[in-house]
C-alpha cells in the first residue's frame, strides 16, 4: 500500500494499522528537527519501574464534588484578545477549538459574548413574559416552563462576527481566535411554538422580539415562521443547567442563525406585525457593501469549516510519518455532506472522513490521516452542505461583499505548516 499522502484519499484502510503502529513507535524514539520532540518523561515513572501513581492510594470519592479537568489540561481555557474590545462587560472570548475533539463543546469552554456582562439571575425570581399580538398575555415561571413537553437537540451557535477580524487578510494566529466564536452543545428545553400557542397568536402575528434580562436588554426581531419552526426556550445544556455565561436560567435557541439572535437571560417575547429595527439589526449585525448599501437580516450562518489541528496553537510536534489532521465543519442550512482537505494550497483535494453524528445545524468532526514527509504544507478545508452549497474562498466572498464587512465571513482558511512543524495563519485565496 502506498504511503504517499497524495494517493491517500478517503477513509484509512484498516490494513494501515500495522504500519501506523510501527510508525508511531518509531517516532517516539527518534527526536525530529525543530519543534518535533521525543516523548520525554521522568524515567522513574517509565517501564520497567513502578510509576509513582501506582504506589499509593489516590484521593477518594468526593475529593471534587463537581469534577474538574486534570491539572495537566490547565492550558485548555477560553481566551480573549486584549485589544479587541474596550471593556470586559461588552466583550468576547473564544472556544479553544484546537484542544477539543468530537462535536460537543464542554460547558466551561463555550465562548462568551456579552453586551452588558453576565446577568446574575436567580431561578426563583425568573419570569418569562409573552405579550403583544396574543389572545392572552402570559408570564411563566421557570417551573411553568418545565411542565411543557421538552426536546433535546444538538446545535452549533456561531457569532456572526466569527472570523470577522480576518476579512481583509490573515490576522490572528490560532483557530481559537480566528474561528472560536462557535460552540455546540445539546440543549434541553421547550419548543417556542408551544409557548406561543399557549398565549394564542393573533392572525396578524408576523414577528417576535425576544428580549434579554441583562443590563444590555438585548433584543432582535425574529420572523414568526422561524419562531414556530425549530426555536427552543432552553434551560439545560449538555444535561445540566445553563451556565450563567450562557443565559441561566433560560435562553432562546435559534438553530442555524447568527448567535446574536439567541437571546440569553430571556425575559420577554413580544409578538408584533413588523420587525422592530433594533440596534442589533441596524447599526450592528448588518453588512456594509461597496456602494454604501448594507445587507440586513442576514440570519443564516452559511457552511464553514476549519482545520483545528495542525493549526498555529497545535503545531506538529512529532517526526515525519503518520499524522492526523482534524477539524470542524458546520452549516446553518442543515447537514454537512462532505469536507475536502488540501495539503498543497488547493492543487490536490482529498475527501476527509466525517466521524461521529451528522446532525443538521450541528458541528461535524472530520479527519484526514496522512504521512507527512516533513515538507512545508498549505492546509485548507472546504465544507459542502446538503443544499449543495460549497464553502467559498475569501476572494470569492470579497468579490461579492467588498472589503467593509465584519460579519458572515465563512471563507476558506489556510494554515502554513513549516518544515519544523510550526504553523502560521496565512491567506492564499
Ligand atoms: N441577553 C443577551 N443575549 C445575548 C447577548 C447579550 O449580550 N445579551 N449576546 C448575543 C451574541 S452577540 C452572541 S454571539 C451569543 C453568544 O452566546 P454565548 O455567550 O452563549 O456564546 O449570545 C447572544 N445573546
Ligand atoms: Mo455575536
């Protein structure tokens, strides 16, 4: 079987396993050049010695009533970019995508975007009001919400500003910063439809305006079709209560649509016959085109992907040979059907292997296993979704949208892998 990366297309052949094993064992013994390094370790803990942790009893149960990650994973944290915003209260931090695998974002690592800091709500005083064009205005307690039939759905949330700093060219060195305004968790909550039906929609009900109970009082206009389709008032994420940062005790879930509409600390939903033209859909979250016109109500997050490893924060640290490339793909229009990857800046494309659940409007995990020959690489990934849409290059996006945009940058990302395994953010297309 050929070991050339160019001919290796599609799922790894199981017969490759023996070779992989030999390759990995070999890589551990041979210290490569530059960044590539030997396995290391304290000889006292290595075979044939009895390791330290095998000699003594460890901490018992309840040492940590709420479990935390290993102390050796301390670098796996959300990070912010100091110069990006003037205050901490209206700011953003980023999911450490390069450290994660699979498709679920752990609750403590979901990026945060607040316009007025975290509202410190208590569940007893929580109320959700529905008013406007309804037969009977209602006020629900959290317990009321929990008496409606509930659903479990896995969705990504992407801020429309994700990759916004990259619109004019490569800027931030790491997929955490270029693509980390996305997370994907399983929500438990009540379909919004049930709550609106309980209040009774008037025939001229065409829009809703969810409003947050935070100091920013964030609000957006959402068309009634979307509200009745797949929106959820969620109170759990990944099985446990929403984190305060994510809108505890309840937030709106607006699958596939820009994160700004997923109102946190949800306190009111007004029903109307026209959009409200709120701050967040006029001065913000619109896309200024070349001629001075702005695109508005650009709700859907189009198909996008990024290679999370290798990437600037996840350089290749082993010698040449067996290498796992992995990344994420998602689409606000449904499922991802295919992801292509290139190692040579687009000259040759290979179909990546999607592994794990393929759910609509959720993250998809892809892999491409190849033998790195130690030469420089230009890595890119390109997502296809079930509508037939293909992720565009950044040049193709700019041809249509100009250079003034911030939001909705789903262009193809390039990582430059150097011969020493280090990786840099570059732009070639
Ligand atoms: N009430 C309220 N809801 C809000 C916001 C906010 O500042 N206040 N920020 C919005 C924006 S711009 C985004 S991208 C998402 C971020 O959700 P997260 O903090 O759970 O990642 O929440 C949205 N909902
Ligand atoms: Mo956002």
